[in-house]
């Protein structure tokens, strides 16, 4: 696999993560109703964990987008993937797969992580 596919897959995964963040049951309406500011600080609220999950799911999408765009820049600048990228993706994906097996998007991170590691090795061998 050529290295330029890995950042594309990461950005695609981030976009899907953002879309799913609003398609799945979420607490955005409750967060908006409370005016966003400090809308997820009351641990005693009945919907606290729903709000917490909603926000962190969105933050996960931002992290994937950041990894994808930074990786794209690295590939453009020097033609190679960052060495640690595949390991980072596996470190994110494997726990998700283990904890939420089998229904999780963590599989995408595992697959892209393996592709990143093999693309990096293939580029080094060439």
C-alpha cells in the first residue's frame, strides 16, 4: 500500500465519526438547551454519562482528523508515514475492540494501524 492512502483513510474515518456522533443517540440537544457552557460538569445529573459520552465521541473525531491531516502533511513533505502512527492507531483501536467487541468502529483503527505499519515497512524496504 502506498503511504498516501493512510491519511485519506484516517480523514474518511474522522468524517464518519463526526456523522455518527450526530446520527446515534446523543445528548447534543440537552447540552445546547443548557447553553453549552458548563453543560457537562454536574456528575449528579441523570444524563451526565450520556452527555460525557457525546462530547468524548466528538473529541475522538477531532483526534482522528488531526492525525489524518498531520499524517498527510508528513507524507507530502517527505514521502513517508510517521513511524509511530501505526502504533498509535493500534493503541487506540485494540482496547476499543476488546472492550466493545464486536460492535465498534475500533476495527477501522486496527486496520488502518496495520496498513500504516505495513506501508512504512514497504517504503523502508524499497
